[in-house]
């Protein structure tokens, strides 16, 4: 796996951290979660820009968003006890398989 892919995966993980952190800011009334959200957004922009120096924009953006979406749903379901229907789990799995397909054949 190349450095660009590692940067892209890290950007996706920061995307999950940003989305989950946003829930804990309570409308930006809590300082530490708010700082985390701002830091995460800066990190996302930097990491995604660095990854796109090597990877195609279309591929990197789709993979980054997919990691963020799938990761946020997984964190919500497993750690925040948010419910997801069986159809929701199916489509989440479909998203993950799509990301693997983009990586393998993109």
C-alpha cells in the first residue's frame, strides 16, 4: 500500500472523528469537542490534498467519503447505540464492498 493510500485512509478516519465529534459539541457550546472538530477538519483537508497529489481525485474523494460514511454509521451503531435496520446494514455492506472494488479496480 502506498503512502497516498495510507494518507487517504487516515483522512477517512479523521472524517469519522469529525462527524462523531460534532455530536458532542452540542452546537459548539463545549470547548474540547469543538477544538477536536476544527482540528479534524484541518487534518482532513491536508491529508486529502496530499493523497490527491498521487491518486486520482475521483477515486480518492469517493473512497474518503465512503470511509467517512461507513465508519460514522458503524461508530453510531456500535458505540452510540443508534439503531440501523437490516436494510441499512445491507447497504452499509454494499458501500464497503464498493470501496474495496474501487481500490482493486479503480
